[in-house]
């Protein structure tokens, strides 16, 4: 988050274009891009629960 703000404040053009592309909900690739992030989150949840239970010895 801080890097994003610093890049915007420094007017890094490529970073601005990347942020605009990531949050352009009208783009054809938007659902796929964020679908991948959702799938990664869905995969991390059971792994995190498994590791937490293993650490606590339950």
C-alpha cells in the first residue's frame, strides 16, 4: 500500500497504468484477473486452518 502511494506521488507512469488496468471493471480480463486472486484466497484458507490446527495440536 505504501509503495503504491509512493509510486503515485512520484508519478511513475507505468505504475499508474497498472493500477488503472487492475481496477478497470469494464475490461474483458477483469473477472479472470480477480477470479485468480479469489481462487488463491480460497486455497489459502484450508491451508491456514490446517497449519493452525497442527500448531495447536488439535
